[in-house]
C-alpha cells in the first residue's frame, strides 16, 4: 500500500524499512517461543476458555462493570 508513495520510499532510504524489520523480529521471537509454549490453546484437546464453560453463540460473556470511583 505505502510502497508506491514517494514519502515512504524516502523514509525507507533514510531510516530503513521498519515494518519489515519489525515483522522479521516478531517471526524470530515466535519461532523461539513456539517450542517452549506448545500449540495454541484452541488446538489442544479438551481445552476450554478460562472459567471452564465453552463460549456459546460465538461471543464471549460480557465483562463485569467497573466499580464506581469515590
């Protein structure tokens, strides 16, 4: 999307392609942590959302209201 704009090209020339650098670092961290954390919870057999009850209707339960401030 931004690759075709002159300002983006100038910023990349001056500062480097930061989005590409961030994406690469995120992928490196993901590869490092995946063996330690295991598969995502939704792919584990018998996994249910916190609280023990499966989500019904595809929507999580409503969050409790914030307490009133004094």
